[in-house]
């Protein structure tokens, strides 16, 4: 029986749509980028730019593409997946957005107990008329101790957890300039001290004193992380948010490099 294909009908309103697709697809993925291997459930969006003369797109094909090209997820292979998607969906612009938690092993500073620190990882890649832009983002926490509080207090200083987000930009010739593990490590190098899922009393002593010896404003963390990226020539965005412990508001700082706003892949 021949069934009608309504979404394939022509459209006469003459309006191109910037994005059409599926969002929030939860799918098991095997992530492997050459340094990190992990299995998890990802949230995936697939979208296309729909020409003005097309009424709809084939969204079921998008789910097939997720199964065929993103189930085994290597960020370095995203250009191949995007080009296959553009051909399959008969469009000149297609985008994948993938987010999932990835855990990295950390070791407590004194007891040397190992544990796993989960971080939020996002990949966004867009194929547009032959070119590919990609963004890799890692979000994780550190501890920051306030330099001002330390300077004005007879003893002690307030500290808080700080959420740090680092995004690096890739393009067709190098869509994945730094692996997610390296981004995680770079984030943990800023602030007053890293955080640890498991610490014993001997570790707590070390972490507390380390934070006191390395006070850092939210501005310091943003600048330090940006400086590390600039040293290796990686285009990036940094965003830092302090969940303030003595204020009813948060503090934040952000920086983008190069100075011109990066062309977003989203």
C-alpha cells in the first residue's frame, strides 16, 4: 500500500526555517575520544535548516542517524557524521547537540584515595554548506576562597564552591582541539583548590590550608583559565559562577578569546 508522504509536500509560503528537528532524544552512547572511554545516556538534539519550499523534514531519519552515527561517539568523527546526515536529509545545514555526564578519576591529596568526579560535557557541531564548526564544553566545580575576606579577617576566610565552564572551539581542520579530560584538568588548576568526592580528615586539612594559601576571586579564575588557553592558542569561552556562602546572590565572570565574539555553532 502506498502511503502519502505529507512532510515531503512543497510549501508555498516562501519562509525558510532556521531550525527544525528533534530535541531531548535520550540514547545510550559509547564515548571514546582517544583518552577517555565511557558509556552513558546522552541527551541529543538534531536539527536542520529547512528550505522555504519544503513543508517538513524526515524526523524519523534523524533518529536513525543518531543510532547509526552517535551511538559510538568519537568527537573527532563528527564531521563525517554531519556530512552523512546532510546527505540523508537532503539539506545543506545540519546540527548535532549532545550532552552527557562524564566522570574522571581524581585522587585525594594526602590519603591518595581514588574517586570519580562527574562533570557535565556538551558537544555541539554544525555542518553548513561544506564547513564544520564545533564546540566542546566541560562544566565542573572547584573551591574558591575570598582574597578580601582573608585580608580583612583576624582569622579564617569565607569560601564557596565555584562552577567553572570551559568551551573550546574547533573547525573543519580540527574540530576537537582538546580532549574533555584535558579541559577537566585545566579547570581544576584554577581557583583555590580542587574538590574531591571522597576525602578523609588528613585530606580535609590539606585542602583547607591549600585554599587559604591560594585565595581567588571569580575574576582571577576566569583570567587564569583564559590565560592557559591562550598559551596554547585555543579559541575559547570561560564562564565562572561562585555560589556565594555569605551573600544571598552569586558572583560571576566570563571571557571570550579571540576578542571578537565566537561564531556560535548553536
